[in-house]
C-alpha cells in the first residue's frame, strides 16, 4: 500500500515538473509524470531491498526527492534535445 502512495507522490512530482518547466510543448503530456512515478517506485523498492523500514520517514523523503530530481532533470534534457533536433530537422528540410 505504501508503494501506491509513494507512486502517487511521484505522479504529483512529475506533474509539477511538467507545468513548472519551460519545455512543455516538446513532449507528451504524460511523459514526465510517468518518469516521476517510475523513479519513485524504483527508489522505494531499492531502499526496501536495502532494509529501510517502510514506516520510517527517510524512505519517504528520499523516494519523493529522487522523483522530483529525476523528473526535473529528464524534463530539461528531453526538452532541450528535442528542441535542438527539431531545429536541425527544420534546417535540413529548408536547405
């Protein structure tokens, strides 16, 4: 059940990153929330395998912080790469 809740926080972190950052038109509407969800789930599962307690506060803080960091970083990378590739494609089509 805790995994479901941490994944919901991951969705919220991804949505916040999507609407707070400037590359919104460069990718799909559910890409960044899906990235946040996957990041929070992977970190949570990894930390539980390492023996962190589910009812501890640190596992929550680390999982949510990781989903925020991964969502923001990948949104910026995907948006800038997509923008530069679109500009290169436009230039090659116009030449």
